[in-house]
C-alpha cells in the first residue's frame, strides 16, 4: 500500500515536470524559427547518409547527466557513431564535443580518440544563458576551426516517443546583399 502511494506521488511529480517542460518547449519554438532560415531545418538521424556535411565537422551530441532511461542517451550515442563512420567512409573527418555524462561514458569506450571536449552537470532545464555559455565553451575549445558544427539531439514527439535529429550549423559568410544576418537589426 505504501509503495502505491509513493508511485502515485512520483507520477504526479513527473506529470507536473512534463507539463512545465512542454510549456517551455512551446515558448521556445518561436525563438528558434530564425535558426531554420539561417541553417536549414533539422534532419532525422535515422536513415541519414550525412553526405551533405563538409570535410571537417564537430559533432555535439546532447545527452543527459543522470537518469535511468538508457534508450534516450543510447540512441544519440548510436547516431553519433553512425555519423562518424559515414564521414570516415566519405573521406571526411569528425571530432566530438559531448554534452552530458551518459553520452561521454558510452562514446569514450569505442570512440575516445574523437572526443575533444565534454561538458557534464549541465543545469536543466536549459535557457538562453546556458546555451550562450555552452557556445562560448565550444568556440573557446576550437569550434571555429571546423567547417560545420553538427548538433545531435532528441526531439520531443509525445510522452512516449522522441526522434533523433541533427542540425548542421555552418559559419556565416557573405558580404553586402549576401550577408546572412542582414534581415536582423542589432
């Protein structure tokens, strides 16, 4: 009887956290639409060939620091391994900067030589300040030396499922009318 009460309480806490996470996600979507205009929409990792990626990429898998749900982290790790293998088969190179301890543990065993950086104990839920700090750390560790940064993450579908996506971010270039940020006033 006590375990039923504990389970019921845990379900209520989880439901409240999910509701808050969904509200934050819906709010953030409007702020992220400009990124699709600059770099194109995210793509599914499943069945990807990664042929569109340039010669030298920095892959940034987003995993978690804790939790028991191994599938969430394992799918991101598997996508990262697949991307590395595909790039090598195409004669391209890749390095990895991992966010989250679970991903680091899984990738370190087989692809340790590709890991250039890892960030653990990243606060949750994420916000703009955190994203800026992570971007600053990536740039400080040499992300500017790559032709593209590839972010791999889980995209929320519903309570029971998610999809592994990747977003390619290439350096901005262009002068005059070709300036990518011309439409934005700073």
